[in-house]
C-alpha cells in the first residue's frame, strides 16, 4: 500500500467514472485501474463494486475511506508545514554550564516558530552526538579538533579556582596540589581544559569527580575544597562573598565556547540566523 495508491483511491471515490477520474489525475485508465487493483491486493479485499467503467464503493471501501481520510489530511498539513520556511525544529544539545547559566536570554527571546528539543550534557558526549547526527547543533566549552565538525566561536571564557575562604595571597598552581580538589566528571570540557593546562609535574589531590557544577559549588561553600569552574557560573557567589577566587601566579586558564555542527549539514538561512542569535545572546549574558 502506497500514498499514491491511497490518493488515487480517494480521487476515484469522489469521481466514480474511471475514464473521467484518470483524466483528472492526468494518468491513463490502465494506470489508475492497476493502482486500485494493487491497493485491493495489498489489503486482501475489494473496495469497489465494478460495472463496466463505473465504480461504486462497497462496505469495505466505505470503511477504508473513513479511516484514511483523517490520515491524509494530517499528511497534507505536515507537507504544508515542511514547505513553510518560517517554522522549523532543531535538536540542540548544550554543555551543562552554558545551559544552566547562559541560555536565559536566548530561550526568553526566541521566536515561537522555532521548536527546540533541548538537552544538557558534557562536551565529550555532545561532540559524539553531533558526529552521530543525533543533534543539529552542539554548544560546547571544551576542545574539539574533529575534522568532521564545523565550529562557530562564540567567545573566549576563563576558568577560575574558587574556595569558601579568602586566601589573601596569590599561589603558584603547584602550591595548591595538597588541597582537596573537586572536579567535573570525565568528558567535561572544563575539566579537560584545566587538566591539559596543568604543568606535567603537578598532580592534584582530587577528592571527588562530580557531574554537577551546582553540587560542586555547594560542596565548596560548606567544605574545605578547591574547585575550578567557569567564572560565569560563580558570578553571583563571588558578588555575595559565598565563594572567593583563588588568585594564581603565572597560570591562566582560558578556553573557547563554540557552536558545533556536522560538516555534512547544509546551513539554511533559518539555521544561520538561529546560530547568530544564540551567539549574540550568550555574549550579552557574559558581559
């Protein structure tokens, strides 16, 4: 059973003259007759009573018409919506920190005709999802050098070390190695950048690896821990003096925030506009 057969069936239901219906459909009578016969064969039942070139719906035909008409109307609606360039759906997977702290303006101001399927994950999993074409756009805060991925840089961002105490003086990073550290889990872009930036001879005392920035912040607030976090994720805590930045000597940790998509994707105007608007909103929220 095919859509073409069903459309021919509907047409014949409204014009029961085989010749006249074939003319309306701009096909031959034999093509129309064959399509209806193939449809009946696939359903294992007759849909029409035949009399020379005239057809009349039988009881099975009337039941089939009643069942398929709502489905065909829905298919027509879907077809029209797909032809409407103003409405579209995108699957967006975002790094946890960016999704939690930097998407407010974008989600508040995006137009209603954009339907977003939004999820949070770490950078490693987002890159894999883009490579596997499970998502249209990824938003990462780590390193991505895969040749099958296109990148749009949003901005540079700084990672900082935080404590629940004002440690007053500045430290070389190796002087902090004996402190208890909290880090994000394996696959986190922030962790990958930080660990890559450490001198090769520095080994930190990592107490816990956690998959939640919010949890790390709470543990640092109430325990004797250090953690490295995006500066934007602790902005409020620094202002309220619930957390303090640990000043470092000759050690600065910066990385790029990027939009990524698969190189095989052909960006249309709507896709490009969405990426530019997302970039603008995040840059604004970082100021």
